[in-house]
C-alpha cells in the first residue's frame, strides 16, 4: 500500500506533537532539560521490520507497550536497547551512572517514561479520530521488536508498523529509542482517512 | 486488561457504591475519582494506610486533601486520562508518595500509582490504584548498596594488584641486574681459578681444591640461571596451552632426535600457567640426565569421572620407591634440587598436581592430574 508523502508528513506531525507534549511533561516532572524529537518516520510491514535500519529488530529491547482498540486497533510501544534504557532512567532520575543495568525500580521508572510518551502520542492520534480508544495498561517487556510485532497479531504479517526513530536529548547526552505503532489491517487506512478529512 | 470497558454497571450511584465495596478486601489502595477529582470511593486498604476514614474524604476534592496533586505535573496527566487517554502510571522513583501513607517508623510508604479510566454509568471515572513498593524499593536499594560495595572492593583489589605488579616488575629488574653482576663476578673468579690451576702442579692437593671451587662456581651459575628461568612464575595469567605442541617442541629441544617419541595424546589443551612448557621441558631434561639410557618417551592422556591424567614416561632407570615423594621436595636432586619442586609449584597455580608412578628399573612415569575444568579436548 502506497502512502502519499503528505499523509506521512501528517503522521510525523501528529507524533511530533505527542512527543513535544511528552517532553514538556518529562521536563516538569524531572527538572531536567529534555528534548525529544523524531527525525525519521517510516511505514513498514511486520516482515520488513527485520531489515529496518532504525531499530535492532531481532535483539532484545527494553519495551513499554500497550494495546488499543476502537476505530484503530493495534499496539503502541516505546523501545530502547537495554543499556540506553538504563542510561535514560539514570539521567532522568539523577542517579550516578555506576551500574548500567535495569533493576526492578528502573523498570518501573522506564514504564512511567514510556507511559508519558505513548499516552501523548496516542492522545495526538486519538484527537484527530474524534473517537475514544480503549487501552490496556502499559506493560514492560524484554523482547525483540519482531517478537512484539508478531505477538501483537500473529495472524497478519501484513499489518503495518509506523516506525518512528526517537531521540531523547538530556543534559547534552543523546539516547536513541523507537516509537512503534503496530496497526492491524484496516487501521492504517482509518488513520489516513481521518488525516485526509482534516486536510483542507 | 483493556480499560475503557465498563467495570461497574447499575442504575444509580448507590448500586455502584455497593459494587465498589468489592475493592475493599484488595491489598492495594483503591480511590475512585471523577474528573473534578471528587473522591467517590476510598477503599479500606487506603483508609488503613493513610489513617483517613472513608467517610472523612468521600465527596471531597482529592487535591484539597493532598495539595501536591494540584500541580500540573499530576493534573496534566490525570486530565489526559479523563480526556480519553490511556491509564497513567506514576513510578515510585518520581512520585513515591502519590497519596502519602505514614509508616510506624515515621517514614512514608513508597508507592506506585496508576490512574485507570473506566466507565461509571456513562461518566468517565478514574480509578487510582496505589501499590506498596516499600519492600521492593528497600530490596533494590540494598542490592544496589551491596553491589556498590562489591565494586569498591574490586576496585581496591585491582589497585592492590597493579601495585603488586609494579613492585614485582621492579624486583625482577633488581634481581636481573644483581644476577648479571654476580655472573660477571663468577666469570672473573672462574678466570682467576683457571689461571691459578695452571700455575699449580696437576693433581696436587691445591689443584684439587681449585677444581672443587670451580665445580661450586658452576653450581652457582646454574642456580642463577634457574632464577632467570623461573622469575616469570605466576606473573602471566593462566591460559589454554596446547600440550602436543609443547611436547613436540620440548622433545626436539632436549633430545635433538635421539629418542623415539610415542605420541598418544588427543588434541588436549590444559589451562595452566604459561610456564607449563618449562615443566614439561624439565621432565624431559630429567629423563635425559637421570634416565641413563632413555631411548623412548611416551606421552598420553586419559580421563574419566575424576581428573584427567597426562602421563609422560621414559624407558630409563626409573625412580626408586624411596625417592618418589622426595624428588618433589626443595633441595632434593643431584643438580640444583629446584626443578621438580618448582614444576610442582607452577602446576599448583591452576590446581594441577604431579606424581611419579613408574616402576624402578623400567622407567620413570610422571602423571599430571588435571581437574575437569582445567582441560578440554579440541575436535581434531
């Protein structure tokens, strides 16, 4: 399915609005100067994820994810390489970077950070749909993005994934992560329709 | 669980309230609020934790009682939930006291809070779930403190190791210079002894003394050479050593093709001090000097349940029963008395042992016992 550049731009803008709001909340919450940006965005099939340069598709990632239902169905996730996740949590919490590992407290903290980013992005998207979505509680998962995507909907490898490369800049340190929106069949079309309706 | 679906149903608030009481026995704090932050339900657990009875807070604005919740850092996210967003989670890292609950020791309980939306009879409500993370927090902090102590200890040991290494390097340098100077003096003495011997009548008593002194000088020289050979003992880290390569090289070096090597070794590697080569070399030298008429060397390896056994045998005169243990003692031997003693020390660095099990008169047989973790067989 071909996606016109304007629609992709609109998705990028929606995600940027979301991450901008998330950055504001994180700034306020942690007192750190945090910049969040999404330099690239792509729409791929689940099978194409494996070859995507933006993400370590097969390596285990520290992931916060939630599922959603309604006019759009799918899964939304924020994923980091484990060492980046630990570094992010330590920077945000001001802990000394002595032991870069994800223990239970850091996982809980990462879950909150993921929750803030995902909620803001989903809020942006839900706004243009003009319908509420139903969400699961956010979960922390240690698994590869491919496993996550295939678990989200094992029957449909043709489901689409909006893959947004995400950069957190905190105190001059840049941490890379990815926002993934795994959309079940028909959901991407529903999103694109909503975007087209909004476009003058 | 997908939230947004109805958790409670009922025609009026009274029935809902009755349904909400099912949350009373839960071991987590449950607070139900509407979008004005008015408390609609306060379960027994949160009442117990906070010391605030249900009647006292129900119907009041949660932000009035807990003023920190009026800050945008909370309201912006909670409002997002009421505006149709997903549940919001508040970690104990950033919000340890979402609803402050004093403990008996005067501290506050560490909490993890979630604000979950649900449909309360057509009205979007928020369920605040408070979990006690005090034990988890304490355990993780204890673990972190322990790990930090361990890291400090490692760092301390590393520094001590570096200091030892530096001291050892200096001592080796000193012993090397001293050895060199002594050898120079020994050479000079040997030269004068030679001149003295030439001036004496052959076979005279004085000449015999000179020969004895010369012999003792040769022993001193050999002892100094041993200190040079073994000064690296324990300096380098153990490594996996290819036994066949060492055997072939050492046999050639010691016997220069004058013996038959019966190699029955598998592709064996032993985790040992790099001076293992010196140990094997020393065994062949012993075979050459003490075996008298050695024409064959046999090397083999066997392993079963216990340690692996590397055997090095010759067909010389062998070792008398009375000497089988003594030969490993310091100072025992017809040369310097250090060879087998030091070999034993080198092997012991990685838990290897050596013993002599040959038949006197039929040849010496040395067995090196190797713990299972210290050997491996390569696939050929």
